[in-house]
C-alpha cells in the first residue's frame, strides 16, 4: 500500500510514518524540507509549501491514500486536493476536537456525531475563535470531494516523546522532582490524552481497512483525573509529590492539561476502539517521556512554571515570603 503523508516530520506525522513503515506500507513525504530532515532518510520527499500554495510536486504520481497532518486552513486542504485530483484512493484528514460545540451544550460522553461549530473558510489567522471552525470547513471540503473515500480523525491532546508542546512533559518532569507541586486547577478534573503512537496505530489501521467515517482518538483506556496523572508521573519516576491546588488565575489562562470545561475531557472512544485504537497505559507513556526528556538533557520547557516561579507561587499561597 502506497501512502502520501502531508506533514510527515511533525510530531504526529512522525509517529504515523513510523507505524506505517512498521506495517510495511510504502511512504512518500511532502513538506518544505526545512525541518526534520534527519528523519526517514530513505524515504522519497516531495518539496512544497502549503503556506505559499506550492503543490507542484504533487501533480505527478498516485497513492492509495493520503494522510493530511498539516491542513489547518481550508485553502491548505483545497489546494492539496486540487493538486492530487483523483490520483489518491482515500483522503484521511487529521482534524481536532476543537470542531465541536462548546459547553454548556456539550455533555460528557459525547461521540463523533456531536454537533460541530459553524465553519469558517476565509481566514488566515488561527486563534481560539477560528481554529476549530477552520477545521470544520476542512472536514466538510474533504468529505464533499471524496465522499466515502474520506476519513476524519479527531485527536484529543496528543502526548509522548518528541512532543514540542511540553503538555505531559511538564508534569512528568515536575513530578520527578518531587515535593509540593502547585496545581492551578481542580485535582478531580478528568483528563484525556492520547499517546502519539496510539493515534498513529489508529490512522494506519483505518487506511489498511479502507474505513470511512469520523473517529475520536483519545485516551487513556480508563478515566483518569488530573491528580491521578500527577501521581502516576511521580510513581514512574520513583518520587513523592504533594499536589497543592492554587488559584488558576495566579499562573495565567493556559496551563498544561488544566481545563475548566470538563465535558471536553470526557469524550467517547467506543467507535475508535472498535476500529483499532489501542490504549498504551499512562504509566508507559510517562516513563517513555521521562527517559526521552532526560536523554535530551531536559532543556527549558515552553509551558508550565519554572522551579523559581513555582516556589514563589507556593510561598504566596502559604502567605509567606519565598525563600532567598
């Protein structure tokens, strides 16, 4: 089976290519050729640029399926489909849970038939208000063009080694240090994350099975809370932690895994599990992240609190001056 991966050296794309190669698929990559050039040196690379609309490299050749990892704007997807025309069998689009309506209209256990937000087509700016609606428009365009040859995968928060967002990496590293841990959220909050390797296995299985439809890619297999995530990370590292809830507004709006809209972290995985989505135990994902993070030398993280900022926050929370 020959597949084309648009964005094959991104975090998610890398996992999909790895799984596809293990499965015996023939993989071609499409991208700018500016990052991830050390990955998959034996594979054919087609060079183009989705931002500038350069898809000339896709106007020749044919594939059994295309996996679109890097389509964020409707024009990205439309231009790719125009270039590929009818020379691909299945078009699998990596979408997002941001396509769905938001609470209070969203109930726990929502499935892939949950109403989506209104599509937005004419935008070049992706933010909290446009990202999800732009993905809705992309989904609609793929389904309209390919019909039953279209597959939509909607991942939750994707984690694992090589994650550039530092989402679970922050908690793994922080729990490994042990001690009092500032948590700007409710420890009882449900958390849904998916190991990138599980997402990849689902994508490849959907291609092999030639399966249409929309599928959630979330995990872990059993419900888990934010507090349990932190305790799991500590257990894997062999450390002891004392989670300390602090006011969310003390650290800003966005913090790794902290959410106030709990139903968005309680989506149904039934359809994806039936289609082949595996469930790597959270302990395994955390252990692999810990080993990878240490191997790379634990560089500064882009999210969360530095040790100094956390110490100051805990001191303010305790009503005392931070230690000198």
